[in-house]
C-alpha cells in the first residue's frame, strides 16, 4: 500500500480528543479506536475481543489459528463482518471437519487487550503449540537492526496516536514485508499471522518482530504459525524463554539501535556488524 494511502487508512482508525495544555490552549490529540468484536463460529459465540477495527479478517484467521480452531486458511469457508450496536460481529463458517472438532471443545473468552489466556480453567490448559516442521532460521544482527528501524517508520497508526502495538513479518535480510497494528499486542500478532496465512507465506523465509514485551503467549502464537525466530523490542518473560527453548525458537529481545540480546538459541545468531555497547548473550 502506498504510504499516503496507508496513512489515510490509519487516520480512519483514530478518534480525535481535545485536551487543554498548561496555557489553557485547546490541543487536538488522535487516539486509537478500541471496540468489542464478537466472534461467532457456526453460530455459537466464542469470544468477545477488544480490537482496533482494522484488518479484522486477518485477525480472525490468525486468532482462529493460534486458538487451535483451524490448521490452515482453507479451514475457513466464509467470513462476514457486521456492524452491531457498540461494536462488530464476525460470523465464521468453518469446514465441516473443523466445525465438529470445534464444537467438541469448551472454551469461552471475554477478551481484554492485555490478556492472552482469559477463559483458561487450570494451568494444564495453558496453550502449547504443536512443534512446526520448518527449517530453523539463522539471523544476521544487521538484519535485526534493519527490521527494527523500518518498523518504526511503518507504524502509521502509532505515529498518529503513540498508543498501539505492532507485529511485522521480516525477510531474512531485515526487509519488513507485512506489518499489522492494534491496541493489543496479542491482537497485532494474530492480525499478522492471519495475513501471512492468507498469503501462503512460508515460515522458513523470515522472522517475526514485535514492538512489545515478549510473553509466553507471543512465543506460542509465533510457534503456532511455524515461525522459528522472534525479535522483541522489550524484554521477554521467564516463561517466554522456556517456551522458546522448547519450541527450538530463536528469541532475541531488547532490540535497539545499539544492540540486541539473545535469550534462546543464540547459536543461530550471526554477528556480522560491530555494535557499540551491545552484546549477545544466551
């Protein structure tokens, strides 16, 4: 999408609020839109998630994959988005075999932008993605730096509001191919995964980069897609590191211009640049 069109699309997802500065002068401020989206599978309601209302179809595909409802984009036969009072409703038609599996499951979510495991009844039900049979990528530090820099300029909604997260799919040379934004970090990643599924992207051809902290849910979502490397701007949690090790996933975090730290599978990092004040660690 051309930059001017992308910027215009971002503006459509931002509301305007007026505040007053210390001088009493009215100031105009763009805020991200957040609204409830009711996801219904044939025709049983499954979840109400709080989303930024853009790339809704991508979100539903990605969310359905990371929830284990579908295995591929072909498992969704139809998808309809409808405006309802106070939000949106998405009706999803699943392939018959997937529908039967889904109806046999019992889980209900009340979505929150900051929670990825709402509705879990006990710790044994915490998500654990099936290991993906894809090649384990290696990353050059120069590619990680390039991706981090490009992401900052590609986040049109965040440039307007300074209040949303982003998730991007990057080529192994660091070029950002697809980027999605949302008020919720989990939602942004689900949107990205949905877009990648619909495009038929090979997980072995790149890596995921996120602007948020890397919790275990983010690692699990990346693993569900089949990604073998994830880069986070902020720090990871202890469980995120454990899950990355278990999924044989390269986990880089605290990615900045002056360096990046490797927290899992650092042997797959290629140090092809000299980074002052930065270091690589396991």
